[in-house]
């Protein structure tokens, strides 16, 4: 008879000398429950004495950290037999749960449960779950890969600035003052001593103002020329400590800048090995890297390196 797929999966990650049927599936189950909460104590294969003084073999025991809560887990690897867990198994496990006074009980299998077994488990408050090999069909409805087109828009560059004045005499007087202050008019630089002054004496650097207004315009595909009307009753321009001068508009050209497009593919680079159904509100995938982080010591206790959790 061929080996169970769970025996083969187990032996890819863990070493064991036992050839007892079902043992490797139990150990995988113990590791899985440890990955769900590494603060819990999880032990595989131990004897637990009940009120009857009879010792019961427990496949997996979970002790919740910080409390006296005990969870018993019965595991059935029916991969080779290909049958469902039946009522008899549930009845036998129920007697162990009662004798040991466990707080919670689970039965875990890789196949499923008969209808009588499900009805009995519901009546006796035994939880049923399925832990099985992850299959390609399980990716349905899940994101395996995302493609992101990252578009970086480089701000358009303001290249030339002209100003409009009410009269040519005002324009000439401003140009003379700009030249005297060393301003490369008609282009204003960030370090230019020219500022706009509003009627509350607020100051704004000229190029900052123009770039702010330009940012509100549609991104150009070719060099374009724009005009910004300025209310001379509100804004005036002043060079250094000179007198504020009224003007009516800014006229500037914008050079189109390219869009940078980068295609990023985000893929699933983790290998899904197992899927746990019926534990919690949604299915839980167990990945290869999670199994690799686990070890089982000589007492059956699962040791799990942190920084990983089931997805």
C-alpha cells in the first residue's frame, strides 16, 4: 500500500523513526496548531489520566498560555483509506473528553465526516475540522499575483515668466529695479529677493506662487503658455526692501515632463502546503516556511520560531 501523502510531507520537514500509521499526520497537526498561536503549549502524543484513573493516549494537547484551559485533538489520517470519519470514532473520543474534563475538543482529518458523525459532534460540542494537502483549486478566489503599473508624474517645469503691468512705464520701472538687484528677469529663481505682498503684508516668494498655480493646471503634453490674472487690489510685487508695485498678471511657459511608468509584478513566493478548514471563520493556509520554523523535541513538545503566522 502506498504511503500517505502526509507521511511524505512530514518527512520533507521533520525526522522520525516511528513507522506507526497516522503518527506523522498527528505531528503535522501539532505543528499547525502551534503556528496559529505560538504562545500556546502544544504537545504531540502523550498520556493523560482521567477521573477513572485510566490513562488515555492523546494525539495533540494544547494548553492555552495564562490559563488552565486544555484542548484535546484527535487526528485521523484517512488519506490511504479514502473514507470519512464515522460515528464510532466520535463516540470513543467523547468518552476521553469527558473522563479528562477537557475544556475543548477537536477531531481533525484529511477527508471529512459522515452525516451521523457530524450530528453527534454538534450535539456533544465536539468541533470538526479538516487539515489536508493544499491543492491548486484552493487558489480560487485568492490573490496569487498582482500587477501594479506605477506611474510617476514629474512636475511640469516653469521655464519663462513675464509680468503684465497696467502701463509700459510701470513695466520699465520694474525691469530697471530688477536689473539693479541682479534678478535674472524675466525668470525668477528661488533665491530671488522678489516677493508678492498681499494687502495683509503676507509675503510669498514669486516662483513658489507661480509653481503653486501651475500645479493646478492640467499636465501638458507639449510646451504651453499660460496666464494667471492677479488682482492688483490684493497682490503687489516688491523687490528686496523696495516699494510694492501693482501688476495685473503672470505669463509663463511650462515645459512638458515625461511620465515614468514602471511595471511591478507582486507574486506569491511562498509555497502553500496545507489548508485548515473549519477552524475559525475562514480557511487557513499553512506555508512551507512555517513548517520549516517548527521542531518537535523528545517530549513531543512543539517549538516554533516566531515572526511567522498562518495566512
